[in-house]
C-alpha cells in the first residue's frame, strides 16, 4: 500500500513531523520531488535535525529510505546529511538512490545565484540551491541522470557539450568565470564514487516491495500552492508538490496510492515572494513568528524569518482538494494558545465580490482577506492525548476549519514531538 504525506499550503506545515510519526508503521519512505531547497525539522529521541534531502524515515532502523527519480539530487549535501545524523548517534540508515534520479550540478547552484542577482528586485526569493536551473535542464533534456556517471566515454563528451552551452551564458549574460570541462569531469568522478554504494533501480525495488505487501510512504516537500501547475505561478517551485505526482517521482503505479495525508498548519506561514492573502505584519506577526513552530518560524534551510498570517480556509480548501486528500493532519495548534481571539480567513474579496474558490494568480494579487474571528482557548494544550480533553474553544476552532475546508481532520498535532498527536 502507498501513502503520501504532503502540504496544503506554502510548505512548512509540519510534514516532517507527521512523516517521522507515520514512518513508525511504514517499511519504505520515498522522497519524490524537490531538492535541498527546503527542509524538514524533526525532533526525536536523538535530538533535533534539519533534513533537506534525506527522507524523514532515516531515524528508524526498520525503514529503507529512497531518493526517487523525481528528486533534484545534490550529492555532496546528501553525503553531508548522512554523516551529520550518524555523528549524532543515529544508526547508519539504509538508503537507495534511483539510477534515473538527476544530479544538481555545481553550475546549477551558480546559475541560481547569478539569475537572482540579475533579476534584483524582481527576483523569486530562491534559496539558491540550484533547483530552478536544475529542472530547466531536466526538461530541456540536458540534465545528468545518476546512471550517466558510470559511463566515462559518454560523460566526457556530454561534459564538453554542457560547458560549451553554459559558458556562453556565463560569459555574455552573467559576466562570470567560465566552467572548465576537466574540472567538471573530475567533480563528476567524485560524485560517482560518493553515490555508487546507494544506486539501484528503485522503481523495481518498490514494485517488489508492493508485491510483498510492504507499506510505502511518499514524503512531499513544500505544498500545493508551490506546485508549478496548480500553485501561485510563477512564485512556485519547479517540481510538482502534489501527491499524485509522488507516484511518478517514485516510479509507482498511481492506483496504489490509497491514503493522502495533507498537512495544514493552524495558522499560515510562507517563505519567498508571492501573494499571501491572509498575511499579517508588525507586532502581531512578530509574536506569532516568535512563538510559532518549535523555536520560531524561521526557514530550515536559510534561517530567513517566515512571512506570517492567519489560517486561510480558501487556500487550504483548494490545497486539500488538489492533493486528493483522505486525511488532514492539523498541526501546531498548541502555538495559538496565547491568543484571546483568533482570526480565520474565510473568503477573498476580489473586485467587490467575495469568493471561497482559490483564484488564478492575477486575481489573487487583488484579493483582500475576509476574516471571521473565533474565541481563543487561552491555555497550554501540550500533553493532551484525547480529543475530548481539548478545551471547547480549541475543538470549535478545529471543527470550524474542518467544515470550511471540507476534508476530515483526523489528526491534531499539539507539539513538535513524535508522540504529540491526537487521533480523532
Ligand atoms: P515541514 O517542512 O512541513 O516539515 O515543516 P517544518 O520543518 O517547517 O516544521 C514546522 C516546525 O514546526 C518544526 O520546527 C516542527 O518541529 C514544528 N512542529 C511540527 N508540529 C508541531 C506542533 O504540533 N506543535 C509545535 N509547537 N511545533 C510543531
């Protein structure tokens, strides 16, 4: 059986924690898209970890972690991450990397930086991890699959072609140092030696696992609103963040996906540029940012302060619908315990009309939030294990949002730890 954990919004919904928790009952955890541009924060018995490339299942010794073909694989970062968790006493994880997975090249990272520099004020707020140049090359069919590292003759010839093309841009568009083909070739040899122990045909591995009745968990990065097709284009990421794409990015039959757990955070946050209708500012935002998540809402990869806002029912209803949600995991509810009243965005006013349907980007830019204010519960709900034991106003908040978004909230997360979870 295949399950997915994905985000309904802009990312940072708490997917890492939910995946880590669900991994207890899974055999295999697969990353299917994205790269080291976003991170998951996980708190468990070994400590606190920020993972960028490794699936969140690496902390169990009963699971296999798969980097699927859909991922933007940064080989040195993967190696660094493996070392960093082993150093902290986590048993060496069992990791498999798809032979069809493509590699983030050193020049992808440079091009990401140079392009953001060139765009100046019009930049995307990229994490400069090379993700957009990587996926551009993948779809322009000039990317490098892992398997290509193992054929020197073809590799040498391809490196020469790559340098020719990239160096035109470096010289004439960016005015930056050129790539030396011999150096690039040598770097790719280093990459080959680092990755060799992990490479295999992961879709065949997953197929066999399915036949043996194993449970496979697909772990999404970012959220619906960052999907290149269905998100707030162009302020999106470069690979699909949707659960159905998980089957493509892992190499699994789509009809095997039986459970989609969409993670929604009890308030909103976003990184990077782009419309964010329920955004708040000033002291109100600072306080929520400081209290948010586990130690504040700051990017796991960049440390940037996240943009903050109230829960957005319009965006989340759409976010859940596009994922094919079977279950909503509603996270970080404990953080809201300090508020007397909690505004919730229940509609968008666009050109004088109120809608609850998430619009296309040009209309989204004009949307103003319509808020409804709910009473707060003014207490600490951490440690509560049963839904009935939550304060009434907290249950009302959850049930109000459940009704607005139209998908069942089956899990409520009231703390960062694995066990801070209430099942309904
Ligand atoms: P992801 O990218 O979706 O995994 O999200 P993040 O890594 O940004 O996770 C959000 C942050 O919230 C992390 O610091 C988590 O440890 C923390 N977190 C997750 N669930 C909860 C929760 O229910 N309560 C609190 N207080 N923190 C949580």
